[in-house]
């Protein structure tokens, strides 16, 4: 009995010494007090003593309207997060173009692609469309520059690297929606099969049947949309990436026939596959744009 009492006394003294060593100085044990026989727990500290604890324990007041938050995606899951129309529009118009690694730019004739690159980066597709036509005239050589347009027979001879650069820039800064190679794929698709009428409908270059018709006749492209110079009113083409149909840009004149369009799409820069269908001698409707590439042979002409 005597030995057990001594052991109990030694144990009690040890506990007392440990408690006295921590209790006066440690802020983490502010809620604990020591007694001669044991370590007792007093009331917990007030939340106000710890600002972070006070914030964590504070319950926000109920408001008249409750907000529902969409659950976050589980890491590694394949469940996509739905974006609002506003978020999609913001994504289209802002940073993603600037964050892209610039595509390779090559030229066989010293062409300056900085203006086209800049316009595409800024999402200014109308300006980029005009710059593309200007570039095709430039890379065609001295004759095309002096005359101000490209003959359809000259289109296949345009420099390979330059044509690849133009197409590469368009595809990169439109998420693969615009470009000559994109148009070629549509032209040769099962749905179009080289039919110009179906092609202009598929990429929304027309606005419906030609005058006096209730529907488009077979082989007729309908009424082509009206083009005006950059910054002018009345242009019916679409320069918004979200709203435009795939393959809508860049534009190519079809007023005086589809030879130029077909020869451009046949360029080796866009693949070795031949372009299907027969070129039309004339294409009815309003012109796509006046002058810049010619329409199959004539000089620059004025808008209607």
C-alpha cells in the first residue's frame, strides 16, 4: 500500500509539473488549468479571441434570395463544365488568340504577314479578309501587282509557302473554322460534291433564291450576299467567329465565274486531292467583292 501511494504521488507531481510548464505561457492551452491532482479543462476560449476562428464560425445571415452554384468538375473526370453564352462570347473575343503560339510564317517573295497576323489575333476578320486578297495580289508577282488582280490561270502558280502561311494563319486564329483548306474540304464533301450552288449555301454566301423565284433552281447559286469595302455600310457577310458558318472566310469573287475560286482551292498548298465538279462560266447574283482578285479576267470593277 505504501509503495503504491508513493508511485501515485510521483505520478501526480509529474503531471503537475507538465501542466505548470505549459499553462502560463502557451496560447494554445489557454482553456486548460492545472490542479494539484490532475489536468482539468475549463470553458473553451471565446471565438473573438481568434479572428480567423471567429470568421470560420460566423454563419452568414439568410438573405431573401438563395444562390445556387454549379458543382465544380471532379479532377480527372470527363464531365465538361457548361459555359453560358456570355462566357463563350467573351472567350471568342478575348485572350485565347493572344495565348496561341504563333504559326510558322514563311514567304518565298518577301511578303509581310505582320498586318494579317495582327488582324487575326485581334479577331478583326473583315480587315483580315481584305489583307488576304491584297497579299494574293502581292505574292502573284509584278504583273498581278501592276494590274491589281489575279487571273484564274495564275492562281495555281502562287508561291507554295506563302499560300500555306495564309491558310495556316486563318485556321489557327479561327479554331479551324476559316481558311482555303477548310473551304476545299467543304467543296469536296459528300454534301456538296463540287456543286457551287450547294457550296455557297453551305458556307452562307447567299441570301436565298434569285429575284422572282420562290426557291433556288437546280444549278443556280441564288442571290449572293452584297459586299462593301471595309468600314462601309451594307456588307452582308459575317465577320463574327461565333455567328459565321464554317468556311465562310476568306471571300473569293464569283461574279464573273467560279474559275478563280476553283483554281485557288486546287492549289497544292491545300493538299493533292483534286477539286470536284465543273467551274461555272458565270455565277448569278450580286458580287462577293469588287476587284481585288478579279473575277476571272477583268480589271477592278465598281460595286453595284
